[in-house]
């Protein structure tokens, strides 16, 4: 009963549309990507095109192959998510974006060395037709790159207006009404919210004064929101995670989400740490190191960019383990994260974890994880899901921070004074319950005692899960 009342309140207060009221996904959906020439972006775009042509499977994408259980376990209702909620179809996605290098989609994908020729050749024409627009770039935020395909306008205001003009031109040329912008650009140098980031008025004033505390990613986010476009941040930069832009998103009724795609090592961490904690096993130390040799690795070789990434990677254990609640287990654990740039590995990152745990009576044990992963292969399906879910959120009237999409992020954005939820399984439940809520279905709490009450219907014969 309490749950129902809360749901009703949310519906009224937030003016949400649910079920059949959700605006259907009619027409094309523009996907605007700052950093479109990067490894992650090209792997995502190429993958969508291969799937559209029936040449590959969208492995790793919840929206494409995931199912969702509805109702009681004996009802055996588990539709595909894409058949349960009204998502845009892959056929309707149109891509455009900005990069500081001129390379077209095919050249950039070849440079990234993630996908093999056998995957790139059949879609060479399509990828070759994707040419990046000139980027807004400032080397003081990404020291290790020297791109030249950049906008010349001297003032931040002019650059902002140029991004907005690019968006408007893309929409009219391609007959696109709805767009989502997703930052897949390089990780920018570490910065903290300051006075200029506190309100939309102060941010706009700072733009007019060419304030050096406004990185390019923040300008793209401002341009997106001012153009009525939801914004997602795939990197750990501050970008849209400032009061000024959260306020603007709320005012404009636009959803925003971030930060930093949860892919390799942190994905593993947020799978394993909740397990250790739920069994009340203690932690002495968690040493994580990575070797990777792509352009992202080169950018992170600069201490300022690495600091942004480090903050994002370090925070997860603290929130999952809650040392203030379990001082015996987690008060003094040592947590170290390192990233080493090692060109021979390219995008094929190796992430090592040495985990020192202790059990009954304090006896020590060790766990070693050596994840030979592929960074962009893990990230690409997350971009697809995020774009489709953000578009759904927009059509359902959801605005502001989309905490239900924490599942996809290392450093999920949350409302001030709330702590972020990092446990992958809680995040997954939160996401699926939000979809159930949007479609007017009961939340699933996994309580389960009701199955054992007298008078409950007999289970139907099993038809799989
Ligand atoms: N691959 C993963 O698993 C993963 C996980 C989490 C986060 N990320 C983040 O995603 C981002 C992309 O990763 P990647 O491996 O594709 O890196 P990448 O270096 O291959 O791509 C980044 C692209 O952004 C471009 N760029 C830099 N500044 C720009 C600007 N101001 N405007 C437009 N373009 C700009 C670069 O030229 C480059 O082409 C990085 O910030 C990375 O930290 C990646």
C-alpha cells in the first residue's frame, strides 16, 4: 500500500506519462557524439550498423537482448525489454558528432584497432560517410592530444553558439526531431564545482566572461540542454554534474545522466564487492592496476586527466562496503588504482586485481583477478542502451538526474545529499523496477513469502524462466 501511494505521488508530482500515454518513438533519433572519432564511439556506431544489416549480434545490450520478469514467478511472463517498453528502433538511429581529428568513421575505426577488417569492410561506405564536425577543444583540459580539427572562434559564447548551430543544421538536414547527446570525448583534467557552477545564471555569465573553469565538455552539455536535448556523460569529467546544469535540465524538463561508463575493472569490482560484503567477509586491501595502450590510455598518462579517472574509480568500494557500518571488516582497507599506458596492448586492456580478504576469526585469504578485456567492446552496448533509455525517459516526461541508469556508470550522478548506489545488482533491480513502473506493472521486490500463503493460485507448469 505504501509503495502504491509513493508511486501515485511520483506520478502526480513529476507529471509523468506511463504505459500508453508515453509518446511513441516516431521518426528518426539523432545521436550526437562529442568524441565521435574515438575507439568507443566508432565501435558503437559500427556495431549498430552491423546489427542493422544482420551481420552481428548486439551482445551486452540489455535493450536488445535482455528480458524483464513481470508479475509472480508462476506467471512465467518475461518479455524482451524492447517489446515491453516503447524504445526507438535501431533502424531509426542517425549519427553525427564532433572530433578534434578529421578522420572519417572508417579511418577512425581502423586507427582504433578494435574491430577487425572483416567487420569494417562490409560497412566501409557507411562509416566513411560519417565525418566529424569541428570540435570545441582546449588543450589545458587534455594535455596529451594535439588535434587541429577545431573551432576557431575565440570566445566561449561564440563556440557555444557554433555547437548549437551545428545541432540545428544536423536536425534540419536529416529530418530529425529528437536527439540525444552523449559525451564520448577524452577525459578532461580534474576540476571541482566552484561558484560559477552553482546556478545557470552564474554559468552563463562565466561563459560571457570566457572563464577558464569551463571545459569543452561543459559547453557541449550547455549547448545540448539549451537546444532541448538530453545529455549523457560517458567520461568521469564534471561536465553536466554541476548544480547549474542540473537546474537547467529540471527547468527544461530534460533528462541527464552520467558519469563514466562502468566497463572493465570497475564492473568486476561492483560485482565482487557486494558479494564479499553480503557474506560479511573483511577486506585488508584491494590493489588494482591496468595496462592499456589506446588513445584513452595516452590521455590518462597525464596526471591531471588521471586524477579525474582515479576519483571515479576509487569511490565505488567506499560506498559499497560502508566502513562506518562495518568497522570490524572495512575500517582500514588499502585501496590503490593505477593505469599504465602500454602501447602494445592497444584497446585490449589488462586489469589485475589483487584482493586481500579475511574471514572467520580473521584468517587471511587472497583473490586474484586478471581480466583480459576489450575496453570498447564492453563500452559500446552501454552507449546503445543509454541512448535508447534516455530517449524513452524524455518521451515519458522524466527530467533531471536519471538515477535508474546508475547501472551503466562508475560514478553515478545522484541528488545532493544522497549517496550513489554502486552495487550492480541493486542498480539492475532499480533499472528494471523503473521500467515496470513506467509500464504500470507491479514492482518486484523479491520478497517471496506470499508464494507460501494459503489460497495462492497453484503454480502453472514450467515454461522456462
Ligand atoms: N572504453 C571504456 O571502457 C571506457 C569506460 C569508461 C569511460 N570511458 C571514457 O570514454 C571516453 C572515450 O574513450 P575512448 O577509448 O573512445 O577514447 P579515445 O581517445 O579513443 O576517444 C576520445 C575521442 O575524443 C576526442 N576528443 C577529445 N577532446 C574532444 C573535444 N573537446 N571535442 C570533441 N572530441 C574530442 C579525441 O580526439 C578522441 O577521438 C574517454 O573519456 C574514456 O575515459 C571509456
